[in-house]
């Protein structure tokens, strides 16, 4: 019995394709993709880096020329001002963060419950129009939120 398993495994390994070498064009496109990926990564990460680095600088040390330099003396004076209250956030970021956390947890739980119920219904029950409704659900997932947000804001403004 053990011999049969070993024979089956060796047959599978011998029947698998051997690795082939990449051609010059394939190597070029592979390298190009990795370079593009690193470039896009820098485009995404650099604004976050600049924001974090400049948050540790004093107000007098924030310049456009020195935006990428690490702060020599770390200055934490901006953090309590932003957390407790500033010009744009009179109540501070603490209240905004707690409110955001509340809505994120609430919407995630509601979305998970409704999504699992819908998934169960579409997997177990077949009824007339279930394929059409499932397709509409899939199309609805690909609509960007900004396309829905503008009519919602207009509706909220008209309602009051």
C-alpha cells in the first residue's frame, strides 16, 4: 500500500512540466513590471512618508524644500494640538476618530451579516430570477462609491 502511494507520487512528479528558461522579451517585461510596481509603490508611499515626517517637525521647520528630510530634533508639539483641537477640527481629532471607529465597526458588522445572509440564499435556494438578482449584486459591487455619494448628498440636502 505504501509502495502504491510512492509510485503515484513519483509518476506525478515525472509527468510535471520542467521549468523552461525565459526568453529575452519575457525577461524584459518581467523586469519592466517590477520597475513599474516599485514606481507605483513610491507614488503611494511618499505622501504618507512626507505627512508623518512633517508631523514631527515644528511649525518653523516645515518647508517645501526640506519636506523629505528627517527632523533632527523631534518635535511633538503638533500632535496634542491636532488631537485636542485645531482650527479645522474645533473638537479635535479624538472625537472624529472615535466617531469614525463607531461607524466603521457598525457598517462592517451590518455588511458582514447582510452579505452572509445573501450568500446563503444565493447558494442554497434557487428561485425564479435568482441569477438576475445575483448578477445585479455583482454589478453593484463594481460601482464606485463616488458615483453613489453625489446623489446621496443631494438627497440629504433636499431632505434637510
